[in-house]
C-alpha cells in the first residue's frame, strides 16, 4: 500500500509549540491534510507519552486515533546543539532509552525535545542498545543541523555512522542538496514538517509517500532501509528557497551575500549584524563535485506549499489565517476531502467551482512550476510569487548580482 507520512512533529511540551497540540487535533489535522501516519514527537516526555498510551495500540509501537496512525518518535539535542531524530519500536524501548540518558540531561521532564549532554555517537549507541533508529534532523540547518558542525556522518557518529539509514533534509533543502554528498548515496532522505501546530498550514507541509505492507513501525523501517520491496517513493516539500535559511544572509537585516563576499567581510553585515551561512552554500561546500549523479533508489522530490498559502497569494492577503482565506479553504476541503489531493491530484477543471477561478489557476501554476521563489535566508522565509506578481514588493535586500531563480533552476 501507499501512504503519506510525516515523521517529525512536536507536542505541546516543546518550546514554542501551540497549546492546541494534542492527539485528537493532530488526527483531525492529518485527515484534512491527507496524511495517514504521523510521528508522535516528544515521546520521551512523560506526560506526552502517557497521552500516546491512551490511544489504541494496533501493533506494538504503532498507535491509532480517529483513523490516523502514529509511531513513537522524538527529536533530541546533543552536544554542539546538533539535533537528531529517533524512531522507537515500542514503549518499553522509549522507557529504556530514557533510563539510559537520564543522568546526561536535566530537561527530560520539562522539554519535549530534551537536551542531552552526549555526543552523536553516544546517543547512537544507546539507540542501538534499545533497538531504536536515529538520523540527523534538518541536516543542513545552521546552528542545529549535523553539517553545521561536522564535515561528515563519521565525525558525528564515529564507528556507528553505518547505523544511519535516514537523514532529514529540512525545510530549506531538497534531495539535490544531499545528492552531491558521497556518503549519503545509500541513505534514505526524509522530508518532514517539524510542525509545532496541528493546523494543515504547518502539519505535513513536508511529508513522505511510503510504499510498504502496512502503516506500522516495522514497515516504516523496512521502507527506510529499502528492504522487501518497501521504500520511500516520493518526498514532498516546500521549494527549498522558501526555507528561512536557504541563502547566506544577515540574521538582523536579512541582506543576502555570496560566500566570497562573506569571507571578505568576516561574517559581519554592513548593518553590524551577523551573517549566517545558508543551507544551499553549505550543501555546495560539502558536495564532492558538481553534477554528481543521483543514486537510482532516490525518489522524486515534489514541491508543494500549504493550500492556505496558495489561497492567500491568489486573493492577495498577507496571512494564511484571515477569515476569507479560512472560508475558501473550508469550501475546498469540504468538497474534496484533503489538501494533498487538491494540491497534487484533483484535475484543475474540477477545482474551479468550489476553489474559485483564481485559486484553481494558482494551484495549476504551482503544479506546472510557473511560480517564482524569492529565496529566504538569515531566518526569514522566502516568498512564492504567482505569475504576474511583482517581485519588488516582496524582495529582501540583495547584495549580490544574483538573479532570482525559478523553481526549476535546480
Ligand atoms: Zn530540530
Ligand atoms: Zn544586516
């Protein structure tokens, strides 16, 4: 069977998360979005774990609520602030992991994403001991991505680097960014939302389409290791330029720079702010050589942005949370059931009536790649422009002669 899975979210005990975040709302958001299996997130947190256990356990380590499946996951922060994504086979494995790391942390009970005073290798050892799987979360992100601090998986995970079967690309990257890196040829790429809210504008804004025998932990692992015919068959996510760390830019005024300019400026912007290396420049640095062939097993990476954001742009609003955007969104979802179908599959002619001509046309432009993305950087998201929209209105200050690129330049 084929199903859509978002394997990285946070519960309401992580920093900066919506107090709305509970499993009932997640299940509802998943249905509206069109994802079938979600990460529980934050499973080391005792209260969140208690709520996980209140759901029906359909098979060890796989839970279900209102038709949505959940598997046990958490993100942890290790030494150097690097983030790792863990998947657990069972509640007892979660408990064994907690016990093993307890003396290395003070935040296990207070933070959904605990900070562990451990190296990546030490965490990988505990994961191996309890039968959990781990891989880098948002691998290229400045500050907290593995490649912000390490030049290779081996530098981070030591002798256990071979245990790494998956890597999460993060919102500012797509598969191309990883394909240039030799050590990732056999690694499965994940595209997950890292959502802090159950609303479909955040939940599964990136997700994976998986082919496997069932929507269970075991089958998900078989897909990640590409065994028994199981696999990730499609990665879906934001255009990487829309990510807030895509380009090298000042974290104060968001001015963007070429890497050579930055070196000459010693990472200081003319405004006095600090310049942060973008995900794209970091990926290019790590690439063994330009134009590396993508491995045969690598699935397509499809671009999609949340429906509310498409409606917002089509009707000229500046937020996806206005009453008008909401009303249009509801009419469309009532008619067609979920966002992913509307954005990727429903014929445009069928969309016209309930979506309206403007929104139907915007969805079509997006599917055909006729949109422009003004890249984000320095902590500011990029902007997707529909045909005919004036880039001047949205453009960040630029310090390079670089022209804007369209989605399909990559
Ligand atoms: Zn993270
Ligand atoms: Zn600046």
